[in-house]
C-alpha cells in the first residue's frame, strides 16, 4: 500500500487492499474452522459452529469497507487528479508479480491434496494472470 501512496496510484492501493483482504480472509477462515471444531457444552449447546458465520460476516464487511473507500478516493481523483510516478508503479508491480508467482509455486504441490489450498492456489493463479 505504501507504494501506492508514494506513487499516487489508486491501482496499487487497490491491489494492496485486495491482497490484504485475501490474507485476512484466509487467516480468519483457518481460525474459524479450528474454533468451530470445539465440542458443544452446557453454555454453547450449538457448539462453536457460528465461528464460520462470524468469519464470513467479517470478511464481507471488510470487502464492503474497502470498496467504499476505493470508490470515494476514485471519485475525489476525478476532481483533483494527481501525477502518477510511473517508475515507482512499475517497480512495485514487478515486486507484486514476483510475490504472486512465488506463492503460486509454493502452493502448486499442496493444492492437489486439500480443497482449501486448491482454492487459494487458483485464486493466486488468477491474480497472476491479470
């Protein structure tokens, strides 16, 4: 995100927030699955299954917040355009591309074993193709 703020590029800010939301979504899904496996007890007769619902709600709220923020900033840029530092954009974009490529290579073997990893792998692969 810092690269987007320094360069004045809304595209880089958007991509950074997208990657951040992906990371938070994966982490919250992982922890909600762990929590939801806890057995029910006297105070939690349903158990902890609602952790998955809460995780999905938080992820959805975060995406909505990010979308509203990006719309506001984009609208403001219509009236006060700024100069984009293209060299910074290119450098940050190459770093992001290499990071996605590394992640895809890291998940490629494991994606055949577990559906969660396969979904993350396919998501990163689609990001890499953009």
